[in-house]
C-alpha cells in the first residue's frame, strides 16, 4: 500500500465514526472531520445528509481544498428545521474539544475559572443541547494532558456522569460516540462509561497515549491498530476531497 500520513489515518477514523449512521444530518468542525465525513458519504455511508453550510442539503460532495463545484440541491433546511432534526436525535455532530475528561464532559468555553478565565474561547455555543439531544463525537488534533484532563474547567458538552444525574427522560438521546485524536480512537464502551482506548494509530504506543492523558484510561488487553485507508480512499482524499493536503497541516504526529 502507498505510504499514508497520520492525518489520513485520522481521516479514515473520522469516517468510521459515521459508519451505520444511515439518513441523518452530519455536522463537522475542523478540517479533518470535514474530509472524513465527505469520505464516508462517498464510500460506505451514502445516505448521510450534508448541507451547503447555509440552508440546503446537497447531493454531491464538494472539495475541502480543491476547486468548488456547483452544488446539486436535494432539500431545503432553513434554520428552524435544523432544530427538528437536532431535538429528535437525527443528527451526529463532531465538535472540537479544548478540554475533555474521562466521562466525556467537554469544554471549549474558557480556560481557568469561569468568573475570571485565563483564556476566553468559543463559549458554550450549542454544545449543551447537542450532547443531550443527539449523537456527538469529538476531534482533538493535538493529544496532550492539557486537553485530556482530570476535570474540565467549564462543562460545555455533557458527559456520561452528568447525563446520568439528569435521568433518562432528559438525556434520552445522549450518546458520546467517539473521541478521535492524533494518537488514537477512544470510546466509552465500559460498564461505568469511562473513556476507553479503542485503537492506536500506526506507530503510536500505549505508553505514549497514557503519558499524554491526564486521567486513567480504560484499556482492555491488547489494543488494536486503527485501520489505514484503502487505495480507493487515498485516491478520494488526495484527488477529490483534499487535493491541497489541508489535513496534513492540522494533524501533528
């Protein structure tokens, strides 16, 4: 197989997060998630819905870094209809996390005390509603103890421990599906819903991940390797979706 970059492995891991999604709306933050979602749509998950970023669902998949194509509109999604999909669990969003803890509580509001933060970030945005209303995943391009923390400074996105306190009616669609970083893939497939190391990207060791994580990860025996892209997937990434290689500027090895 042609040599692949870490960014391309991450892109395939993102695409795999949408496997089996069916006809739901997919929303992504970050270059790698945008490329990964398009890759899933063009290969094994053709029914996922993607927008033009304004008010329409598009049938064809646009390039992230290449020449823009004329969109083929297949549906109208004004702002109010997004909430119908969102509140009904018919959406999968992949957000970025400035901090995340072992139960999937996420912060991209500020660093430090909320009353007087050291750094002001995006704010709460739609994270509280997203995490309680539909499937949510996270993309973290630089895995470090400053991001994977024992306790987030502010809870923007709701994790499994807090969702459990709210009760099943409030959090009926709560589902933190995957966390994908430049080192590996993580899920919450544990009895107590703690973050688990699901796979390691090629060339990454368990010790490296543990050393860059600020809390104890659940690790079940021998950790598998994240799959590499196929030749077909590589061709789609490099020639159709991201010909200028923007993902390689976002991902650090």
